[in-house]
């Protein structure tokens, strides 16, 4: 089966290019996963925006530390199992850290969202909880995909090796920069350190550059604004063997909006 996984969707520009891409290409994929924690103006996700993304043909929306930026998402996370928050928050936190989705083409796929700790908020160690969760999902399906939302490349690479042969794909999100290390690890797990960003690339990780540059100069608070120019969609395409759960191909996606016209 073929899966499209799209990097951090940033504001309306990111949503617009995703919609345009899926309008022409959704039928190519058995499943689509996107990271949506920056979909609402660059910070957070709302129920209205989540519903719109799911209606585009997206099967699962993952997230990260910014999922909590819009308070109205809290009850929605309890009711909508296709929208995930990181697994390693405490058990009383709203929402779910994993889900199993049956695609329209008849495949069952488990998806786990988990968050790193280096340069990130202190949570339970992802390395202490992830293996048990993978094994739980593998009781129903041998295809398990992990979004590791983390800052440090070393932490992401370590997670890839920990889950080699246990998960089908381990990919990083959060840094908004598409890395060039996509590969299949020794025991058949597809891996990449970060799948990049979907939004405006004439700024700084999806935001207009002027205010951010000034903040680096004077360290004063400033309001970030979404970059609306040079729209690109980043992510990966993966081919999974539905009998073994192994990844047979993992390739980067980097497409400009002008390439879709």
C-alpha cells in the first residue's frame, strides 16, 4: 500500500496547497497522514479546520506541542480519534496518542504520535512508552506508523533505531526542514529525521521573516505572521508491504504550487 505523509501544515497557505495537491492526487494513495498542529494561523488547530482537513481525504491528523494553543480543540480531541495528540502526556490529558484506521482500500494501519524531550516541554520519556504502544497496535495490524515530534536529530535517529523492525515507518516532525536522510533501516523500518513543512517558503519556517529577524536582534516580544508566498508541500511517500509490514520504499516529496497548475 502507498501512504502520503505531509509535513507540518502551516496556516491557510499550507491548507490551500494541501487541498490543491489532494484534489489531483488523492486517488494515488491508500492513506494520507498530515501533521496539523500549526494549521490555525501557525499555532494550534481548531475543530472547524480539522474537519475541513479530514474532508479533503486525510485519514489521520497528528500534532505536537502546539496542539494545545487553541482551547476549543480540547473536547474535540476526546471525540475525534483520527486527530492525535502526543502519546506521552499524562493519561488524564484530553485526546488519544494513537489510533487504528481502516482505509477505504481495506487496510488497517496503526498511527502513533509521540513527542521528544530535548529542547521541548518535559513529558514522560517517549522511549519508555513507545514499544508497548507499538506492540498493542500490532495485535490488530502489522503496519504501524510513528510521528515523532521532536527537536533534536539525535533523539529522532535513536527512536528510528529503537523501532527498527517493530514499526513500518518512523518519521520526524517539528523542525519544518525536510531532511535528506530518508532510508530503510536494517530490519525494514522506513526512516527520515524530518518531513519538512507545507506552507510559505519565502519566510522562516512558515512565518514572515522580518519580525523574526528583528526578534533575533532585540529579543523583544513580537507577533509572528504567516508567510503567504512561495508555497510548497513537503512530506514523504512510503510503500508498505501489507503482509509483512515492512517499508519497501520511502521517498521525499517537495512540490511547489506552480507545479500543480
